[in-house]
């Protein structure tokens, strides 16, 4: 299921007129460092207006 959602999101990114990738590092309570990734894109609605949407891409534990 996750592969299908990731594939759909990558297709949305490719067809978007503009997009950005946000990467944030955070440390949780057990002192593990995590890298969180988001994608923000402009999507056109049914009226032709470009609206920003933010999507969660994933989290990876850092060594």
C-alpha cells in the first residue's frame, strides 16, 4: 500500500508546476536522531487556482 501512495505522490510532484522538499532533524525522548522529510507542492483546483499542499514523505533514523 505504501508503494502505491509513494508512486502517486511522485507522479503529483512530477506534474506540479512548483514543489519544494523540506527536511527536518529531530531528537526523540530516547535520544535517537530522526530525519523527517516533507514535500510541498502547488496543485490546481477545479477553478484553476494553485493551492499549496504539504505531504509527509517519510522518517529515517540517523546513526
